[in-house]
C-alpha cells in the first residue's frame, strides 16, 4: 500500500529544537473514492494511519519502518538497511534524472478560500508528475507545522522523485495538493497512464500524543518477509570445475 509520499516537507532549523506533538488529518481523493489519512508526529517518530487494516510507524532516529497489520494482529519490521536497499533500487533507474534542471514552483495568480483559509495557487511541472498547490501563508503556526513535518521525509521519496520540488521554497502551508503522476508502460497511449490524487488538510492540532501510539501492541505477533536482498539464497550454485 502506498502512502501519499507528497506529504509536506520543510526544514526550518531554528524551530526543530522546540517541536511539539502534532496530529494532521488529511482527506485523500482518487478515482472517485475518498478516505482520510492521519499523521501523528512525536519527536523523531511518525505514525501513519492510511487505512484501518494497516498502520505504519517510522522511526526517524533508527530508520526502521514498522508495519502493523491490524486485522491479522501481526507486525512486519523493515530495518534501516533494508529501507536503504530499496531506496537504492529505486534510485538506479532514475539516476539519469539527477542532472535535469531544477523545476520551481510557479504562481498562477489565482486565489481561493480552502477550508476557511485564503490560499494562493502554485503549479509545479516535474519530470514524472505535475502538481498544483493551494498554499496558505497565514495558516496558524504554519511555519512550525512545516518544520515538524521534516521528520517524515523519506529516502524512498528522495530516490523515487529526484525532480521533486524543494519544499523549503514553499511560502506557506499547502492546504490542498493535487498531483498527477504518470506510470510508464501501463497504458496503451503514449506516456503511460496518469493517476491523479488530491490531498486536503482537514485538521491540525498539537495536543500531546501518548508514547503507546508508537509501540507495537503486546498481542501482535512478529512476521518476517522473504529476504529479497539475500543474494546467497537466489544466486545459482556454481558448477564444479572439470
């Protein structure tokens, strides 16, 4: 299951030392369906609730990813080394894009009220996706919220989207994001098939979050995934020399 990788990232170093707990609820709309996604941030840890079936916990300090399969009461852990290995696998096919010119956000001049906040519209035309952002420069504690969201920056995002915008250039908090991505080779028409996802922030609060939200429930059992990175298990045995 893919989690909206385009969640807002912005580094403001002066605010990082005073991070508070943060809960953000977003509405995700795709292909006529809609669902809410909740992000909970506490210190270096992030809890992502994208569906009732799966909860993902990211540890920014160790780099480990923990997936809770709620309906099966099982837990799958992905070590930092495995996370980096997958990121490297994604990075290689996209290496040619690294030398591409940096694309910048472009203001359209259009303004719109989104969920009660005045926003300005910006567009971004990247190598693999096009995006429209509705940015609120006067969102309460917007700068602190963007700084806090830095902790969810993912190696997967950096590797898979080398042409992604630099969120430090954002003039405020994106209340709504509409992104159209192209999946190559999965459509009959040239350029691949396009997928559009719209994310809108519903609520933000800085209420304290319990540490238990970032731990594995005691009644969950560990499950190991096949080690696809263990070449010793996949490499054919060498024939003996005559």
